[in-house]
């Protein structure tokens, strides 16, 4: 442990003679560059209008949520589970009755060709 302490102490006392000046300066430069980059975040965001874009996207998201609630007004958001099942049953019955009311025509080849040409 004493050898490590002596080595570190020697590096700190005399960085020029042991060749540690360049790595120390380089490390300091990168730390300073990182600090400047972190502190200039607000300026970068202002320049690229990120805050304005976020506010716009949040506004659009809120408007879409409001619009979605308005379109899905068939059921209130706090509907009971029984009401949802009843609503689903009514829709299923309506779909079945619509299927029964549809008349399907079977076309032959000439009629299909005529429809395609039209």
C-alpha cells in the first residue's frame, strides 16, 4: 500500500519528469469540455427550439386525447363491467341482424367482366 501511495505522490509532485503531464492535461481538457457541454444545454435547446417543439407536441397530444374522448362518447370512461358487456351484446345482435338483411348476389363470369370494364 505504501508503494502505491508513494507512486501517486511522486506523480502529483513531479508530473513533468515522469511523463504524466500530457495525459493530465488531456484528461483536464475532456473534463472541461464535458462541463461546458452540460452547462450549455439550455442554449442548445433554445437554438434548436426543442422546448417549443415539446410544448407543441404536448398540446397536440392533449387535443387528441380530448378528441378521442369526444368520439368514443358511446360509453362513459367509468362504465361498469356489466354495462360494457351489455353494450357488446347489443352491438353483436345489431351486427347479426345486419348480416341477415344483406342479400348476396352471385355473379357469373360475364357479369364480373362487365363490372370490371365499368
